[in-house]
């Protein structure tokens, strides 16, 4: 459980003013000195994360953010901007209230607009003079009773965990990678080329997570590299129910697969696991409308240095330009960088997002949809460009 990827954890973000006790609260919640605590305003300059297991919530990621009242020049604006970016990832928000609740009410509304469950917190109960009247005022302002705590004394911490459990999104943790594509006893063949993107000695995260889920489902799992596909099929008593491959070898695997076997890719599965596969399939239709004057944005979750045959920076651009011509303009972003204004683009192509949590990917999809820009995914694009999108199965 301690090795659960951050992207699969419940993201709990703590918001509030400078010196409202956010860092102290994170330390109290985690039981460790996770965040630096100081009486100096603005000590937290970047979001600080701490992964831990919380019974009965399971795997969580606590995020301590810079104060949203920082108005001290350009640096302060940058801190607030990073706090705003955290909103896009939050599954649950803890909002620390102060006596003047004007800013807090604004943030309460902002978080509510994003569909994020918010738990108001009244911290520093050990040093406040009239806690009862403050509680009543917060109730009137936001329509919710705040959880009263003292992070310094460790009072009320369990009440926060209880409140998080009540606010937990109903479908959180229910998404699976393979959905209803396989069941117990099904034979599943994984085709995993070990190229430069899968360094010697390890598998990439989507492969590892998919294998684990299939084993949990009691499937019969067999793995091979692309050059051993035929030998693997011949070794099986019956054709596999499902073949999952790396998107880059879609055409090769499709030509060799048994007619009885369904085909998909790790990237396509993760498109449904982390986002909305139907939006991605719909967005792929925009490929057929691209011209040499079009502009495409390719977004990656990882921030690795480009590789010689990088799928996002080399292979997909090559396939697109082969289809529409060399004049096609392609921009790249990685990590948390994602433009607010997408109007210049005719299509957005996102990676499988194995490093992002589902909430973050869904926010990006919604951001693109609000500006009427089609968005799709690496695996879906490759399937479309190779002419087999209508021949593969998708997460459902």
C-alpha cells in the first residue's frame, strides 16, 4: 500500500490564507513533520505533498498549498497560481476559515464550481476567544458546519477524517483499467515491446498496473515481446480472450491476432481509466479535418527528456505529418503545464496520463470541451491513423 502510485491516491488538498495553520494541519493529519511550519507568512511557496494510508480511506495524498491571500508582487501571484493549479487535482478540499471569511467564501464557491467536496475547517481552536460565534458565522456564510480543530494540540483530527469519509466521491476507486472486458478465467495476452522507453530491468507503470489488476481478477496472464507473439499464441491451448498491446505496434499485432481475440492497448485502456474514452474517440475524428495549416497540441504527463523514438514528440508527429503534410504546426507541453487559452489549436492529443489522477485528466477534458477544442489520446490517435480504431475494444 505504501507503494501505491500518487496518481491512484485520493488527493486531499488543504487551502487557506498564509499563517492559517495549513502546514501544521498537514503535519497533524500525517503524524509527521511533512511541511515546514513557521510564523513567517508565505513559508509554503510550492505545494507540498505527503502520501500515506488512512483507515478507512485507504491510499491518500495530502497537498499543502501556498496561501491564497498572497498579493506580494509577481512572486505572490505565482504562488497563488500554483495553488489554483492544485484545485484541478483535488478530489476533496479542506478549507481553513479565518475571522474575515470574505476570501474563504470566494474559494468555497470556486471549489464548488469545480465539483470538489469542501470541508470547512476552523483551526487554532486552542487560541481563539469565541469559537462558538465563529462556528455560527461560518455556518451562515457557507451553509456548512465547520470542523473545529487545533492542529497544534492534535484536537479534532479524527473528526476531519470522518468528514472526508462522508464527502468521499461516490465513484472514487471504482474505476478499473480493463472494465468489463475480461472476467475470471479469461486468458489475456500482453504484448510489451521492450524498447528505449522501457529501460532494462523494469516495466513501465501502465504495464505493471494492468498485470496486477488482471491477477486480482483471476485472469490467466501471459506476456511476450512483439517478436514472440506468434510463438506465444501457438503455446496457448485456446486463443486469448483479449490481447493488450503497446499502441506503437498496433498494426503488427492486429495482423497476427486470432479472429476470436479482442484487441486493445495500454494507452486506450488508460484513456478510459483516467479520463473519458468516449470523448477521446470523438476527438480523434478531428484528425481527418487537419490540414497543413492546422495546429496541434501534444500534452504529456511525464517530464522526461525526449528519447530518440519518443512516441509523443517523434512518432505521433511523424504519423500526423505523413497524413496532412509537413506544414502542420505541433506544440508540446509536459507535466502540469497546460494552456488556459486553447483557441489556437485544432486538436489536443494527450498521453495515457498514468502519472495523473483521474480528476486532473477530467478537468483537462472539460477545459478543452468548454472551448470547443477536440481532445484525444495517444493510443486512440495511433489506432485511428493506422485504420483500426473501429476494430479494437475500449474500456467500458
